[in-house]
């Protein structure tokens, strides 16, 4: 077994290769589905309402995912333009959605008597989506979980259980792309969770796997939750669809809290600009159907991405800063020498012009995403776009993107209230 420094070194030396696809994928769909989906009061319902384990267990008998539910999720993810999916194979409730030999509390022994993880994996492969397994460390069902922090024998049994569960997941379904740990309680160190040895072992089974940072080791990527905050490493913001729950909620009531396609696209823009991914959650209904309030927004996002995906997928340059804001109603993403300006609000002046501040060299060409050229003039650090239509040109969701191609690297400068600062200087030189 490698020591922690050796392990980190090994990860660093293999990371670029392992994470190439993930860094270009940008957009994934999270799926929270389990016994709690039947109750519709958040996936923490068991703990929040102090439901005794024996009472909670009864939910396993009524759990009835319909045939084809996983295909429905995969079809939606594909349609939305997501490139990967992550499924809660076992949430904190401790119910395994697969044919587990070490956890009899599972979907083959109870409820549907089916291996949902198998169906999920098959659906991902059918729709050409990369496959992620969410796996909780915390477990409200296992008798050793609660005492593992202070009882050495219980800890040994429990950490072995966690290892065995994940071994099953990573040996029974072929190539798996992401292992997504969650909530490392009650132990509070990687030693307590035996994470170094377990993760090395799991990587030996799936050498290309990408692992998140929630097993008390930094591993491959950070996981800001319910906020999009960049980290100085690879990161992925995971977001609920409604700010209330990861698990299913009554759709009619959840709808007013739910994201619009415009807000999802705005989240994607932030990720594009700041070098991260967006993992957007869907909490299927009790029978596994996609909740109605997510269908339309996700479909619209997909339609929008089919026109503007070039501004989202692939090797983007991290550009966040005042200098690359483009203008007050737009922000941008950058790929090589191309800057994509995303407009939240389309509002050209009566003479058909709008400016983009903060560029000290001139683009070679400017166009809409369908290739229609836009006339422009570069003046100081302004690019003035001309002849713009009054009507919002994006008929899908009203978020048009303009593509500016530069011959050389775009030179950003502050779109500044102190233009004298810009005289021939790059941002980094202004102290
Ligand atoms: C949290 C919650 C959980 C959810 C997860 C997703 O840590 O405990 O319910 O699955 O975040 O990021």
C-alpha cells in the first residue's frame, strides 16, 4: 500500500489522463432515488422526523420503481445535454439499489426485486453517458455505524462493510467512471474511515475512476454543494433542482422553487468561466418517473446546448475576473482564442449597437453561433458590435451567444472606471 504522500503523487501523475473527459464534459445529472422518494419530504426524512429504523424499513416493501425508469432518466440527461449521470446507489438510509451480498436490505430482496443499479448502468451505456455511483459513508441502518467512532471492533466491521459494498459496486458492472462519496460521519479522519487503503483498493479495480473529496481525502475533485464556488483544483458544484430537497417533492409545490432553463444556463456559464462542472439533481417520483417540473427546463437547456454547446464543452480557459465580464448583462466563456459572450438580457441601443468592454486587442471576426457575421469596431479596450437586431436572437430561451475569434490570445484588461490604468498594461501587471 502506498503512503499518503505517495498516493497523492500517484493521483497527481495520472489525473490529467483520468480526468480529461470529465473536464470537457462540464454538465452531469445527479439522481437521488431511494425509499425516501416515496415520502416526498426530503431524503433526510428518517432522521429529521426521528423515524425508528424498524418503521422506516417498511418502506422497502412498498418501493416500486416502474420498469424502464432508469432509461427515462438517461433519456432526459441525454436530451438536456448532460454527459454523465451519478446515481445514489445507497443513500444514508442504507438501502442498496443493487443485488448486494453484504447488505440484505436491498432492492432485490425487497420491493421491486430488481437490480436498479444494473438497470441504471445499462441505461447510461445505451445513451452514451459516463457512469457515476454515489455511495454514502454514513449509514442510518447498519447497527455498527452509530458506534463505530468509539468502538474499535464496530469500526472494523463497519469499515469492512463499506469496503465490501463499494467492491461489489465496482466489480459487478464493468467500467465505472466516477465514485461519489458522501457524508463521512461519525468518524472524522481518513484513518477512521480507512479511506487510504479502501480507495487504493477500489482504484486497483477501476484504474480510470475519478473519486470526489468526501471520504476525508482530497482525491480528484472538490464538491461545493448548493453554491457555485470555484476551487483552486478540479471542482463540481452539485445543485438541487429546487433548493429544498435532493429527494422527490410534490411536483406542483416544488415547481415554483425550481430552476428555469435560463437559470440553469446561468449556472453553467459560471462553471464554464470558473473552470468547474455542474452536477444538477433530479429527484424521481416514487415510481421512478421524472418529475414533471424538470422535464421542460431540462429539455430547453438541451435544445439551447445543441446550438451553443461549443461555448460549454471542451477545453475552456479559466477567465474569471472583472476583465472578462463582456458587459453588464453578459458574461463569457473562453476556448483557445475564442471568446463566447453569453447574454442574459438582449438590449441593443436604438442604433443597433452594444459594447463589450475589457478587450485590448481586436477580434478577427465576430458572429452569432449559426455563423451569421456581426460587424464590429475595436476602439481602445472596447469592442462595439453593430447592426444588432432589436429582437432577442435566441428563440429557445432568450440567451444568445456571440462568438468572437481572435488571431492571438485575447488580451483582457479591466472594463474599467479608470481607463488610464489600461494603457498597454495587462491585468497581472496592475498591482
Ligand atoms: C448532502 C446530503 C445529501 C445529499 C448530498 C448531495 O451531504 O446529506 O442528502 O445527497 O449532500 O451532495
